[in-house]
C-alpha cells in the first residue's frame, strides 16, 4: 500500500468503501426481514389459520392428522410462519434498499426504468406466492391419493409448515423467470433469436427442474407446463420490447 500511486490508493479505498456499503445493505435487508417477522409473529394465530386452510377439508374427514412431535415444535412453527410472512412483506423494501446501492453505478436511462422493474418484481413475486399457496388445495389431495392405503397420514406440523415455506417462496421466485429473461436480453447477455433456438432444450431442462422440485408425476407435469409457459411469456415480452425499440429508432430516423 505504501508504494501505490494516488489513483491506485483512491481506487483501493473506493473498493473497501463499496464493501462496507454492501455490508450495510445486507444488514438493512436483514433488519427489515427481522422487523416484519416479529410483527407477523404477533399475529401468528391468525396466520396459522391461513397456513392450515389447504388441509382443513382433509383434517375434517380425518384423512390427515397433524402432530406436534416435541416440546419445541410449537416455537419453531410460529417462528417459521412469522419468517415466511416477514420475507413476503419485506420484499418491496428490500428491493428499494438494493436499488439505493446499485443506482449510483447506472445511467439516467436505467434509473428511469426502476419503478417499472420494481413493480414488475413485486407483482410477479406476489402472483407466484398466491398461486403457489392456492395450488396446495389441489396438490395435497393428489399426494395423499398416491400414498400407501393401509398407512395413517400422521403429519408432523413442523414439517408441513417447512414444506409450505419453501413451496411458496419457490413459486414466487419461479414467477420472476420472464423478467430475468427480459433483463438478460436488455443487457445483451442473450438475444431473442437465441431464446427461440433454445426452446427444445428449455422444455427438457424445465421439466427436469420440475422433477427435482416435485414429488409426484401430476405435480411434475403441472409445474413443468407452468415453467415452459413462463419461458414462452418471456420470449413474447422480449420480442415485444425489441419490436417497440425498433419502431422508436425508425421514428427517430424519420
């Protein structure tokens, strides 16, 4: 460090300053999640009724029996419910914090598109979360129908809440696929022609991903179709954006 030039020293200090700023961004994001999680934990009894709703019919018919297998299960269940709802509610605030970190490195044009990207991420994530939750009303009975008939379905409540936790968040993340494709095209990492050529490979890959995520053939097919439709939606949006950009260029030339 003692033999650095002044410019190198400034660049070195700037690098560590960015790391320090990134550390504070991570800290702020975690603080927001913890705050919302604590607030949601205060209403955990009401939220629990929402979590258990996909199983209510099955419980009423005694097809499924829920079980707390341990003295700490109740605490972990409430913490997971509060954490899931806290993550969902804090998502818009996390995006704003991340934007505050990356915006100085972007141009004026990218800054103007922030609210479009912000609203798109938030809306798609919310649609995915709601869609993933309501899909459980259909998926859970199918999973039960494929079980061993002579065995009792005694489910550990903690395991069910964990399953719902990962399922809902995964559904929210999956819905971001068209937006990820659009951003990749706009940053010139991909182009529409490449995405169209990749259709057969994407079809196969998305169904492989579905097979890894799901536990039964019907869920595999449903999730695979949804993923591929999202891929096609991404191609359509990228093509529309490209066409719109070409029209703007033609109007400027005229």
